[in-house]
């Protein structure tokens, strides 16, 4: 048995070195790679990416999920500083930053399936629900605008993150928990056009929109990396379960510190 294990088809392969416990995800461009130590999964594991083919997807870091006018999300707020650190390092490496956010249109409202509509209208059937959810497009009052509609205050990036936006960043809307639920989504179309193969995920909520997008990416063949201290959820135990499953099945788990400490070839 050789020292190198291959995964995937010709032209789109991962290489794994048994001696160094390192996965090469560069598709042949390892001389320009950036190597990161994992924080979950088998100890001592690392992987190498091609920064030009890597994108950071920041999911739903919007006022409606983080601002205290909308809800109490202390674990979400705790991800802000690590995410800013992550973004800063990505910019140094030339990794594309993508802001993936809810941004609904009237057409989206008219065609929204019942099962999706109900998830954001729980207050209509459960008046005691801890988060005020009146449905997509409902006016939240107090200047917050209509729920998750494009251009509204509640749909805007949380201010500390908005301040970090760069003119080279991509802003892509979604109309489901996943930004990759079909091949016509803006994120899917952009990734196919740009050629990015490795996707890093940050945002809220870990077990909902982050995981939904990540698992669709996994099933479609993109490399998936969860940045654990840049993701959070309000669900008790939900974050840890997701981190465990990503490390064991869907890809790799790192944190902002291991990413910052990564080594260029």
C-alpha cells in the first residue's frame, strides 16, 4: 500500500498523504497552496487549498438574526470578531468573500412553498414562540421593515460586518434555508462561473442555513470547510452536532485561529 491515497475522478481529485496526514485539495496546484490544521476529527490532520479556487461564504449575518432589536443571540454575536479575523486573512490570501443573505422579492413571496412559509410564521400558530415570527414579508414595525425582504433594515448586514465589506466581495441573495437548493440559485450560478472548488462556511444559524447550504454543496461535489468559531445557533446542542458531522462526513472543521496560523507553500 502506497503513501498516497486518491479520492475522486481524474482532474478533480484529492490526494491524501498518510505520512503527513495532509489532504491536497489543490487539483495539482499544490505549489501555490495554503495548508490549514483541522480542529476536529482525526488528530494531526491538515489540508491544503488553492486560495484562487477557495471562497468564504458568510451566511445570514443580518440584523434580523443578530441585532438585539430583533432577537437575543449571544452565541451569534460571539462569532463576529472571529469572523472579522477570518475575513482579514482571506483578503490577504486572495480568497473570495461571499455574503449569502436572505433577500426576498415579491415574486419569491408569491411562490414560496407552504412548508417554508410556516417556518418563519410560527407566531401565527404559536403565540408564545420565543422569537416573533409573523411570516416572510410581514412588517416588523419600529423601522425594521418587512421580514427578510431585499433592501430592508432587518435584512441588512449587521453593522460591524457591514463595515468590513470590500468592493471585491460578492453579495448573493437566497430565498430558502439553503443558498444552493437548486442550480438556478445566484450562489450556484456564481460558483459554476467562477470555478471555485473549496468553500469555507461561517455564519448563523449553524444547524439551519449554514448546514443547509453546506450539505447541498457537499452533495454537489464542492469541498466543504466549516469554521467552527465563526458559526453559531440558538438551538441547544445544535452547533456541536453539526461540527461533529461535518468533521466526520461532509468535509473539514477549522477555526479562525488555525486558519490564521496556516502556512503558504
